[in-house]
């Protein structure tokens, strides 16, 4: 028999509050299971805006130093709002673009052509260049474009310098170097050889191979005593190169 003076635990205020909390928690779990959680879009990609490039990597293949390579990247606005080009940056000063593209507006569904020029001036070997297209609407993201190519030496020299060693001031002698231009190189021959030093005379000698020339350097005594260091300026069809001349001049021979 129950004690009439004792409270029923099932009807106590504490028990009622726990029942309400359990009921509320069950309802929250039920709603959460029925509703797909919302995932916010990345902050760097505005809703309704999308810029793409079908071919963001251009392989220029084999290229030669001193040769300009040109290419056009095509960018498409596949979103629903227009975008504006804010800036274009490159990883190297040898890669340039059309300045008039800055401020260009690309409407939804339209395309933009980005012409770039790679002025190849690197050492032989594999080269990678990066370009980033920045937009007013995107503060923390830019469209990456890439250029790659295998730089080939346009020419080879049989010697990196003309050296006469140690000679007497009245010595008349000649030294030579051979320059060979690579097949496919934009430069095929040296058109002029110049040396401003009065103690040396430079002559270009043609060979049976139209891509091979000899550079003959003749001393013009009497030479100034001491260490002589000068150079030859070789002009080619596409540019120029420098060939050093060194000699250690002593007093006249016995």
C-alpha cells in the first residue's frame, strides 16, 4: 500500500522536465535525418560564376634560346554572371601578355582569348612557366595556365674562349674556335665578328657545312705587356654572343 504522504516520482517536476528534454532531442534527431545538411560554397568561387580553360597547359616542344614562342589560351565563362580581368601575372619576365586584357569583361557564356609570348632565353633543358589570370570577382583565386618546353642550344662552340697562354709581346700567332649551329635553330651563321682591341684581328672562315664556321683570331704585335682580356662580339641572324680572348704578354722574345 502506498504512502499517501509520499510524492509519486513519475509525477514529480524533475521527471517531467526530463521527459520534455528527451522528446525535444528525439524531434531534433528526426528532423536532422530528413534534411540534407547545407554545405557552404568555397569562399574563392562565387556562386554562379565559373571560369575554365579547356587546355591550360601548352607544350611548346623543342625550342631554341633566342627564339620567341607565341600561343593563345582560350578561357570560357561557363557561369551565369560576368567577370572582369583584374591582372595577369607570370613566373618569369620572359613571358609577356597583351596589356589591353586588363579590365576586359567576359560575359556569361562568352570566351576570352589570351595571347602570350615566351621569349626563350633560358639555359638548355626542360623549362616550365606559370601564368595566373586574376579576376575582380575572385579575391583569393586565380586561373592557372602553364607553358612547358625543352630548350635546345642554338649553337655550340668548340671552346668557351680564345686563349693564347703566355706569349712575348712581338709574337704573331693565330688561335681559332669553331661554332656549329643546331639543325632547326633560327640562327644559322655568324654574320659579323668584331673586336675593338688593337692587338687582335678577327676573321670568319666558312666551311663546307653551311652551319659550321671558324673564328680565327690573329695577334697584331707589338702587344701591351701584362694580362690582356678582351672579347669578340659575334652577330648572328637572331642575336649576338660574346667570345672572350685572354693572353699573358711578357717582354719580347730573346
